[in-house]
C-alpha cells in the first residue's frame, strides 16, 4: 500500500467508513436553497413596478435599521444588538430562509457568506468556516436552541440527525472565528446557533407541501395555549429524495427517506420562564429491504430562565440525546448524551458586567463493526463502547472603560478524559466612535479536543486466509488541536439603507491531526496558519428591493512538523476554495408577489481537484390570499452540472433542479 495519511486514507475509503458517518447525512436538500437573492439585471428589469408593490402580509422583511437592532446571544451568551456585537457574526433571519426556498438546514446555511457549504452526495454535506472543510470537519460547533449536536465519535456533525422545521426558526446566528471561551472545545473556526421561535409565536396551524425534480416532502404544525400562562406547538415533517448521479455517470445509490416529529411548550411564571421541547426522527434508504443504512434518534431539552429585580439573570438548561446510526456495510453506532449547564449574569459596580457559568456533559458511545459483511477494509473502534465526560467553568468580565470603549476578558477551563484540563482565554475590545459604527478586535485560544476517531479507530486490511493487518491505529497519546487567533473587524450602517461588515483574521494552528505511512498511527505532527478576510453588505435600494452581497478570501499554509512522514495530510486539510462570492436580490413584484434570485461563485478546490463553479438560483412566490403562499424555485440555472466536494468517481454532480411548494396557514 502506498504511503498516505490518516486524512487521505479516510477520504480514499469514503465508501466504507465515510458511509457510516457521512452517508447517513441523507438529509437531502430540496434544492430551494438560497433562492433569496442576486440576479441584479432581472431586478432592474422589474424595478418599474416597485412603487406599487406592498410587502406580503405577515411575512414582511426587516429594514436595514431593524436588522441592526436584532437581539443576538451567540457572541457573549447574553442578549445584545447585532450592531454592538464584537464578532464576525452574520444573522440568517426567518424571512431570509422563507424567501430562499430552503427546506433543510444545509440549504439555509448557504445564505451565510461566512460559511463553506458543499454537497458531496444526496444529503451528504461538508460545512465549515475559515477552512478545514474535510470529510470529517471537526472545528465548527453547531447548536440548536443551545443544544450542542456534535458527535463524540469524530467531533463533527451528522447533518441527517439535525432536522428542524424551518418555518419555526426565528434566526440562525453564524459566527466565523473562535468561540471557545463561551462555548468550549470544538468552537475553533466558528459557531452556528439555530434558534427556534417560542411556541407563543407559532400559534395556529400550518401545512407545507413540496415536490421537485429530485425530492418531495411536507410538514405540519399546530400551536395553541395551555391555560393563561402557557403555549405549545406540535409538528411533523418528512422528506423523500431520489438517487443522485455520480461524475462517472453511475447512480450514487443514495436515495433517502426521513421523518421527524416534535413539540415545544413555554410557560411564563413569577419564578421565571420554562421551556420543554423534544424531537424524534427516523431515516432509511431503500437500497436493500434488509441491509440498508438507517438512522434514528431523539432529544429532550428543559430550560429555566429567571430575571431578577436588580437586573441580574440566571439560566439553567439540561438535555438528553440519543442517536442510532446503522450501516450494515461498516458499523452500528449508538450514542447516549446528557448535557447540563448554567450561567449567572450580574453587574459589579456600574462598569463591570460579570458572566459566570459551568457545565457537565457525559456521552456513552457503543460502536460495533460489521466485519462479517465482506469488507476488504473493515473498521473498528476499540474499545467498542466508551464513556466520555467533559466539565467546564467559565468567567467573563465585560468592562466599560469609557462611553465608547469596552474591554471583555474571558476564561474557560474545560476537562476531557483524554488531555485533562484545557484553558480557553480571550481578550476582546469594542470601540464605537459613533452610534452607527463599531471597531472590534480579539485575541483568543481555542482547542479541538480529542474524539474517539483520534484515539480508538482502527482500519484493517483483510486478505483471504490471513489475519487482519492494521493500516491505521488510534493514537493513545493524541493531544488537543490548538488554534491561536487574532481578529480585527469593522461594522457600520452609514445610512438607513446601507450596512456592511468586514473582518480580517490570522490563525496559528499547532498539533493538528496527522498520520504516518502504514501502519499509520494517528498523531499531532502538523501545524500551520491561515489568514484572510470576510465582508458582506446589504443595501435597501427601494422599500421593496434589497440587494445583499458577500465575499471572503482564505489562504492556508499547512505543513508537517520535523520527523513526520505524512506526505498528504497538509493537502487534505487545505482542500478549500480560496474565495467565495455571493450576490442576492429580494424584490417584491406587483401585489402579493415576490421574485428572488441568488448568484454564487465558488473557487476551485486544490486536492482532490474540484473546478470552480457558478450557480444561479431563482424563486417566484405568489400569495393569492393572506393564508396561502405558492412558490416555484429553480436552482443551478444557466450552467452545466457541477460537483462541489469529494473524490472521483464517488462524488455526485449537482444538476438543474426545479421544485414547487405550497404553504397554508390557518
């Protein structure tokens, strides 16, 4: 076997181990992704009708000024205006999602210009911020209503297990850059926080149904009251997606059907606000009635918040998650996760706002390989089951130095079973020369703590009549991957119709995961740096026409350390586009009609090579009455089929896709 690295081996054998984790990401996008935007020429053509084009009732979008005043919580774990948040944060609003036509989370996340979103096969996505978008991307923390959803198996996200009913999403807060001091390990290159609406704001009923050239699906939701102080909602949703076509012309055999049900209840009481919510899901493929991949699971979350008369507040949240990923050609993985955390915010004197918090997380992982299925390269996690725990304490002091300058000091101490205590400090400043402008900067340290893939994973070569030969072995001394980050940003709203943000960053990485020639032992013998900038802007051309644009540049320098013989690890970790450009146009046409277009240009991937591509998406919506919306979307227009990620020949080509959708509210 030729020399290779752990990353390269995993990529080469995607049809084995990657199927166990990534192929289960069968969420499938119904394509209607970022239909909310661009096509400036078409918007100019229809601009003559804008003067008489009112917003669609109950679905109007926020103005530029209102967007700046949105209350966000992901930067400092406490409410603050978007305009005052000292971080590279982009907010995807509920109206952005609706006007994009997105039906899955990865579709909706394409709206964020500070994320890299790539589809490998049907529902198999790779999503990251600021690079390192590999088959096992593990430096991006994803939360749903504050519930951490990464798997302890490899520190990444199984996107097939993260369905939400998008009509119930209030906003998605996307931070590019570290969030370790607040959110802990794995918040290295970014944080995605999906925040759903309170059940108080989802009263009544909703039915949604859609059919397209590759997928069809539907959802139902109903909300009501519980006594005088409570509200509830229940929902159900399903999606059925067909096989995609690989680049070599063969079927990818990646069809997928999935369904999910859930509920949420909220109560307002004298002693605080209570939330209880939960979801259960199941997905499967029809490749084989007996031996097809399957996934199932559920979660339950309880939250209590209390606001005190002196302005301080307390938050306590606990959740339990269960997942069962079963691929008969690789292994079955069952995960049981319990998570509890609390925080207390108060003022010390008039100049210091103190945030104290702590948490505990426990995960049990039972993983059993299907070696008897005839795999030439069987995998195993040894031991097959393991219990992992994490504990953390953190403190943050937001100190007001002057009426224009704020300094925030933070420190989190987090323990894990592999490396003991990790310290995650940060220093951040925010300077507001005017009410409409903000300079900010940060220096911080973040880590990606070891996972089972790093320490317990074994890949064997199986030759007839011979004992199994190990070609990859877990590293018992694997250390945390470390990032030291410097950021500087500027955000402004110079007029009521224009806002923009720009951020420059420089990241230094140590102890990155590497592997040596077979038998490869997973080690920490890579290092490097990345730098670049991210910028986006929104312009309200008229009351009924908004233009948005985003552009980011990324440069990576990943290298092996002295003594390493890993020849392909740096190229595997650095397989990211050097640039991304997006433009969106949201236009209200005539009465109760919308026209949305989006254009994105994604740079080439170096190794394995994926050519640069353009994609144009469009959506037309008509509201014949106040409670009914009909829409038609088309994706990847005016271009040939393209690939977005992966190795030949298993990666799929993304064709032109068309779908229709109806939403009824009652």
